[in-house]
C-alpha cells in the first residue's frame, strides 16, 4: 500500500511518460496543409461534371472527400490569388480592376498580412511552387518576402511552358520584349529550358514533401501554370483525344489530363512519405474556363473575365483523412477568401494582425456538413471595367456608357457599374457583366454558342441562382424588393471600398539588359 508520502515511483514514471506522449500528440495535431490551385480550369472540364476530358485522379480525390458545388472564385487570376492569400475582397485592396500586368508598379499591398505569414506564426514551414501573379516590381513584393520560406516558379501571369519566357509589348517604348521569368527563391532559375512546367513544379513539390522534417507542420501552396494558355502539352497526352476535332480543345484536354496525373503523383508522395494521414488537401481553380483557349464551363453561362456563373463558380474539393464526413457534395456557399481563416484556425493559429477579413472559417461546413457562416458574397465592383474579350459580333462594352434599365435608376447604386452580389439564393448583376453567351463543349466537328437574348441596353439582372444556376430566368421585374435590397448592399460595399489602384506601366520594367523579368524599382 502506498503511503501518504506520495505516488509510487513506477506510477510517477508512467504518469510522466503519458504526459510527454500527450504533449507530443498535441504538437503533432496541427495538420499539414496542401493547397493546389489550377489556372483557368473550367466548370465543365472535370469528370464529375460530365466532361469528356479524363480526370480520374481528381475524380477519385473529390469522391473520397467533399466536393464543393457552390464554391466561388473571382473571374481573373490576380483577384482570386489576392483574396486567397489575404482573406479580403479586392475592393479592400485596390485590386478590383483586371490583373497586375507585367510593367505595372503594383503588388498586393505590403501592409496586408498574408496566409503564409499567419501560418509561420503558428509554427509552420511554408513553401510555394508555381505562379505568383501578385506583383513583383519591388523585391518586397516577392513570395519570399510575403511569408514563404521557399519559392520556385514564375512571377507573371503566363509564359511558355517549356522555355519559361514571357513576351510583353512595352507601350511606352513600342517594343515587344521576351525574357525569362523563372525563380528559385529570389534568384533567377536557369537550366530548365525544354522542361514542361507542370512536371517541374510537381517534382519540386514532391522533393519538398520527401525532405520535410516532421517536427514542424507543412504548408505547401502549389499554384500550377496548367491549364492557362499557351496551349502546350507533350504529344502523348493528346493521343487519347484524337477524336476531338477542335484543335484548341484537343490541346487543352491533354493539358488537363497531365495536370490530373500531377495531382495524383503529389498525393501519392504524401502517402509514401507518411504525411497523408495528417494532411488537409484543398484543390481549387482560380477562375472559370476561358472558352477562347479550350476551356469550358457548360452548362453555366459566361467564361473567364465575366461575373456570370461560368466566370466565378469554381471547381473545388477538399480531400483529407481528417474530414468527419467524406464522399459527399457540399452545396453551401463558400468563397476563395474563406481559405485564409479556415486554414489558419485549422492550424491552431489566429488572425490577429490582419485587417478586417471578408472570409469565414468554413471548416465545420466542409468537414461536418454544417450550414455555411457565409450568407452573402460580393463578387466584385469595378467602376473601370472594360471588356477586353467581348462576345464575337458585339462591340467592346464598358461599365459607364449604358442607358438606364427599365424600372431602375441610379438612386440606390450606379447600375452602370460592373458589379455582382450574392445573398442567400439571390444573385444580382449590374452594368455589363461580360460576354453572356452559353458555350457548349466543342463538338467533334465545330464549336458553337447559344447567344443571350438580352437587349444591349440591359444593365440589371436578378436570378434565383439555387434553382437557376444557368442564369436563364431573369426575375428583376418580379421581385423588385429583392433588387432594392441587393442594390443597397452593393452601395454599402462601394462606400467602403478603397480607390482602384491601376497605375500606368513603367517602361523601367524593360528586361533588355538582364534578359529576365523581375523587380526594377
């Protein structure tokens, strides 16, 4: 019998061992976070949405996890990436107009605290591989200055998949300059010519996984170049699609299949090196497919650059052994800005130090099937919008030069502005949302589209987007009280937006002297 003097030594040792094991378990609890971002992957370009393009690895990962069927991105590269890493709408960062072009002295504002910085604060090792496109005119804008321990990829919006060169018309000099855009950390990465970027990025990601020291959790942001144009892919990936007569679609299909294989190789590596059982993998596109470059969003309306569902409803899923529900579809409202608070809270971190977030923590929505905390989503407000990619046969359209729609004037909100908002089941669009056609998948013989019957002066639309995701049944005259409410919400956001920051290009960006795109200011 133990005396009052204390606990028997063997019990004390056992208790201490259990405490140490519990502490170690608590340290291991922070999950590895892998965020895979595809570029320009359309709603109609994956197997589970009925595409003829083969995506078996993505299909299987989504089927074994949670597919996000009411998940939204922005209609363009820079805006989606800025909201992903900042958790804030682009109206709050000045990036609400178009993208950051190569020679613009602009980047995601340096006073924004980004996702990798928050995860570093939570004890993570942070790696980025692939496309940045959040500005690079100053070194302070580079990924390794914004929270990433390592970086391997390219800084601009697109480039050749093999040479890794990007060509730009520098208007002030009236010269087109082609130069390398490839970095390892902040150093120029040479020696990778004739190597396909998707393979390079996958190999680097697998190397990072293989060499990861498991005492710290891993954050890996893999932003593929695929499947953005130029349409380039090794010949063997096009062979299964020889029956597709449309050349762009055939190339694009091969690119999607190679990317699908790459994601499969990545997840195989996570399993092979013992990380998978404690990993949360998020897969997302950055915007809708570009129908002029092989992509497809059928049966949704519109395409990349537009505020129609085809531009903003994104392909996405979460795959993880840590999910409490698997093999399900989520039809809850989720936005790309939600990943920052979701992943930071999942990591055991906090969002102190950020500016007010527009994103929500949606982990319980995804993992447990609970209702989304998000009931409203501002798609964008862009007072400078110009449609650089109008529908064929329709002249270039802008936000500002349109005639009032029937019933509505500018009392509540200037409805000539390119804007859209979602609240509950309702979606309101104003101004000119971009090309409003429906684009069926290219047939075996030709490509066609179903044209919108909207009059060219129309500048306000209301849809019950839950019942009518194809945006065919316009309801603004039937539900004027809903229109009024949503116009008031748009005005609320507009009054709280910062001015658009869209500077003129700086000819000092010219890489003629170095042969490499990079910081110049």
